[in-house]
C-alpha cells in the first residue's frame, strides 16, 4: 500500500498525487482577461479543433466523446469511433454502452439497430437485454417482448423477461407484469438449484439465477403478492448458500433480499441465517458433506492437520450468513433504515465479528463502524476504529467523521476531525465536513473551516465544494474569487469547471477558455456539451479528418 493512501483514502490519494504532479497554477495564468462577445462560440470551437491533437486518440474513442455524440443525435458517428477500437472485447463493451446511452436519450430505434450490429454474440445479447425494459418504459411492451424472444443465449432469457416484468410492474400493469414474471420463472426453473451440501460434480445453478429471482421478488412486492415474494426469497437464499462465497465485486442477491426485509422491519430471515451451524462430522471415508478431503475443486473450507485425526470431529460452529453478505446488508440499509433497525443490525453484526477473521472480518468491521457513525454512535464507532493497526486507524477515524457529518451532526464531526492526530487523515476528515456543510447550504461556515486545513492541496480540494455551492446560491463573483485562490492548477481547473456548469452560457464559455489555458481540455470536455452543443461533433470531425 503506498505511503499515505490509508490516511487519505484511495480516491483522494489518487487525485492528490495526480494534481500535485500537474504543478502549481501560475499567479496570473493566461486567459483570465478574456473578453467574451456573442460571437465567441465559433472561436471556442476553433480552439477546440486546434486542441484535439493534444489528447491521445485512444482516449477519445470511448467514454465522454462517443456517448456525448450518442446523446445528441449523432449515434452513427459515435459508433464509427467505437469501431476504431482494435480490442474486440473492449469494442463490444463500448458499443453496449452506446446502446444504453442512445436508449436513455430516446433513440430506441437507433439503439436497437446498433445493438444488432455488435459482432460478439454475448455482448449483442447484453445490449438487447438492456433494451427490453427501455421499450417497455417507452410504452411498447409488445415490442419489448418480441425483442426478448430474439435473445440468443438461454442464460440471458430469464434476466430479459424479469427486467421486462419489473418495468411493466412499475408502470402499473400488474396482470402483464405477472405474465412476464411467469415466463422469467419458467426460464430459470430449468436451472439446477443444488443444495449447500452437493457433492463435487453436481451441476451448480446457472450464473445469474439469483439475480433473476431477486428481480422477481421486486415484481411480487410491487404487485402486492407478498407470499410469492417470500417464496422467491427462500429460493434466493437456497441458491446463495450453495455458492462458494468468494466474490467481492457486488452485493449478492441474498444480501439485497435481506436488506429489503430489514428496511421493512423484518429481521426473521437474517436471524435464522445468523444462527450457528455446527456442521456435519467428517466421515470415516474422508468426506465432508460430499467434499473429499484433499480435493481442490473450489472448496470453500480447508481442513488443517492429519486427515486421520479429523475423522469424526465436527467443524467449529459457523453461521449460514457470510460476513461479506452481512456487510452488504449494512451498507445497503445505511441511508434508509430507521434508528432501531440500524442499531439492531449493528448489534447482530458485532456478534458475527467474533466468528470471522481475515478480509471478511475487516470488511464487516468497516461496515458496522460506519453504520454506527451514521446513527450518531460516535463512541462505539471510534472503539471499533481503535481495534485497527495504527497505520489504518487514522483513516478509519476520518471515515467516521464523514459518516457522522452525513448523519447531520456537522458540529460533532468537526470536533472529532480536529482531534485526529495524523495530519493527512485530519485533512481528509475536514474535507468531508466542508463538503457536507456546503451540501447542506452553509457555504459561509464551510469556507471558514477550510482555513483549518494545513495541507495546501487539501484546502483547494475542500474549496471546490464551496465554489460550487456559492455559485448555486447566486454568488458567482465570490465563487470565482475562491477558485483563483486554489494553489494547484488541476484543482483550480476543476473548481472553475464546477462554476462553469452553473454559469450562463456566455460566462461559461469564457470560463471554459480560461480552463483550457490553465490546464488543457481534459477537465472541461465532459461539460462542454451544454454550452457548446457542437463540441462533440467538432472533436469527432477533427479526429476522423
């Protein structure tokens, strides 16, 4: 772990390192005296044409530029850019994103035509699946159903019909939603749903079955069939227990089901899963629940010691709910749960902490710590932070400050922040308080607190939020003055861009030119679309000329 990353947190650490390398802003940088006239937009476009060559082409064939083209009715040009990507998988991923962008902008016919042109069949399926609910939300459920029928691979069928059912249910057509939900359930019912104690060689449920069933739970809730929702939740639970819980990329459907029930005040299923499971004994033939000792087929447990000595000995008790899933439940309900439910979940999580070690323990400890902080429980949250190694403790204390501020106790958060001994973590904590004060409409107090931050880059980072709020509240003069007090050029460019987003067009164009003169086009590219609608097309024309 790079020095300082634990104290700053990964996002701030990366931004700080990059922006400090970009250097300090000059005292009187070029562009501050630009006078903007009504005819300045063509000049800005000309400057854009000249500047395109400063951005590597492969940086503009995906991301902001093609998606801006797709949003502004230039989907064909966007697709041309995407097709210049030589890596077939990356090209397909970008085309799928363009399909979603065009559909979101209302160009469903164009999006479908592009989806059907994607060379890789699996990614073509992904694009078509994404379009199915979009057609339904546009009032075309029959066209959506016809599109679902054309999806090639069986493992995508259940999700397509479930998404269609959810979109139709949200529109208020319960009968059609239930019909589509039945089709989705029929598609996944052929998937093998194995028990948690299946033997090696048994077929697991097809990847994605849990996600489909979780969507059908939502459909059942929306249509008022709570018994059906409970039955589907049972199936999600059964499949989730059969899986090897080693994934860390996103919450499992079981966690989402438990979170939904918890938000409704129902902790029954969660409590049942938290009861310890003593597990079966190891049989004399060297197997445990069908797993052969010494086999390596993705087993999620390891028996240590001599196999002859473990025969007939029960495993240590463990719960049926993993620490990772419990952490996902806490994170999901953190903003929406009432105090009693949140504290009840925290109490259960603290009990579970005593049964887990390693990365699972660390992830759950962080989640329960921040949940307590969001509920104003500073003492217990800080006690959990004190359990960490000194190198990690200060960073967690800064996270507690941020959670406490979001809870609304900005005064308490400031007090805790000032007490943090580590300079970097203290600066990170104060940035969080400044941001929250600005978000809550108190830019004066936020601006005053900025002066308490000793780190020069961190002061500028905190001021970005104050600039945005000053501009939003109708004080662009003060916002611009604060922007120009920021030391580092890249940080100042971000502040001016935030001001640009909230300024009237002529002033925004002047600010855009100043940002370009200060730190290049990269910072303003994503917001040019509003003030210079032709900017995306100009860049594309320049690149492809």
